C-alpha cells in the first residue's frame, strides 16, 4: 500500500509496519500540519483494529464465507476508521500533542532559562481542593486592607509582603476567623503565634484545632495579642528572621512552595497539608498584588 502524503487529507490508511515507521519519521521531521496528519493516521489504525475486534466478537465465520466478502468487509472497516478519525478533541489531538513534544515541534514545552525573579513562585501540583487559585472578593479586600502594614514590615525585615499577607490570609480565613479576645475584641494576631513562657504581652485564649499524631483534635491554647495589625506583622517577621528554628525557611523566599515547605518542616503548624495550603494562599496574594499595583 502506498503511503499518503503528509499534510494532505487522505482517505487511505497506513497498514503495515514499514509504512508506520515512515509515517512517524516524516512526522518528526515535518511541519505541524504533517504531525496532525500523522496523528490522524495513527488514530485511524487504532479505530480499524477496534472495529475489527468488535466485528469478530459479534459475528461468527462459516463455511459459506468467501475471501471476497472478507476483503470487502476489511475495506469497509478501513474507510469507516478513516472517517471516524481526526475529530476535534479526539484521540488524534492527544497523539499530535505527544508527537509535538517528542519532536520539539509546535506546542512543545520550552526549556526554562535563567533565574526566577524574587516574586516568581512555583505552582504546587495537585493541591487539595480547599479553594480556587482564582482570588475572590474576600481575598482582595484582605490584601488591600493590610498591604500598607505588610509593605512597611517588608522594608524593615526583607520578608516579601506577599508571603506575609498570604500566610495571614490563610491563618485567619482571609479575615473571617481572626483570633479574638474573651470579650470579642480583636487580638490583631494574624499568624496564629502562640503565647509561650517568654511572652509578656496580652493573651487571647481560644479553642483551636491541633494535629496530634496526624489526628485533628480541639484544644484550648493561648495566643499572643497586639495593639495593631502592623505589630502582628512585625512580630511575625522577627520570629521568622531571628529564630534559628526558621533560618532555612527565611532563606527560601525565592519560591513560595519552598518557603511554605520550610515552615512546615520547622514545625510552624501541625497540619500535614500546611505547606500545600500556604503556598496556594501566597500564590493568590501575589496575583492580587500584581492586579492592584
């Protein structure tokens, strides 16, 4: 059987091993149009074998069957396979993308070059479905409200304001679940920092969720309270940049994912999925900062 010219729509079908090898070789050396035609040919072959298997499974051969009838059936299957192939969004599109990536053609992923800028973050893969990466009104309002305080602390500490705002948003449910004092007054604690033995300031005592041996449990804990949100940002930055516990995380601000992972490894939170959730919150904040700039 002669091989159809690549790049031109043809009702013929490559059906032997040599033709298939030639088809793949030409697809790897030709234009995107040739790759598309090659993908359609491969899909046609698959459809032909599928139709043949279905026919054999549903029809029984007999003594009266002739060779001519078998040839006619085979040709009919071939034409049907050709007409069923090449549909938009079908198998041929998937094959074309794969061929393009393998041969470096159109649509292939470009290699990364250079060093990522400071505010460029790595998107975490397969994050838990606890919210959309598209910022909503509550996220936008939260970032707008605290941008000035975060920017001031960034100038003082060097920690990216987007990272601090993202973590503050995650810890407080973007302002909906802030830690409050006993009478309902705000504690201004945006980062869930607990009041340990060395804390001499105000304290907010609330019930929170802690993961103990991987199991979530409700416990009563004491948290630091501040006179302003800017004081909360400043105390958080001091904790991250001055505590040896978070030294590694403070050096990984070139990547939101690496920074969040560093905080989790240092034990900032007990939630086993904390790094993934935090990196997503930071990514949303960076999107909002770019939009609001």
